[in-house]
C-alpha cells in the first residue's frame, strides 16, 4: 500500500484542490520533479504547465501557472496564480 500525503493547490482566490495522494510530478524551473510521502523539505519555483497527481488509483492532471511549491514530509502546498482542469480550457 502506498504512503499518502496531503496535497493542496491554492490560488489567490480559492483552495483549488485538496487530496491525500501518493505522488505528484511537477514542472519546475529546473525540470520535472517527483514528490512522494516522506520527501525531504523543499521549496521550488513552479513553471507554467501540467502537474500530475496520483490519488485514489488514478493519475489526475491539473494545469498550473507559475508559482511556488513547499514540500514537507507529510504535506505539499502548491501556490500558483491560476489552476485549471484540462476540460476547463
């Protein structure tokens, strides 16, 4: 069984999405990065593009504007100007 961690995506106007997930793959200014439960603490700049979230046995894709990601061992918070589901575009 995969270890889960809290994933929150926040914009200036709303809490866009919150889930207990097993992994995220995000695009940073230095390339893609994978985050799983227990990851060492990290702050990274997020580049515009898709972020993939593995939760409830499936991969979800959310499109993000640039922003920042703060990673702790049991929680990841993504702060961006805008976030959309692909079907909203």
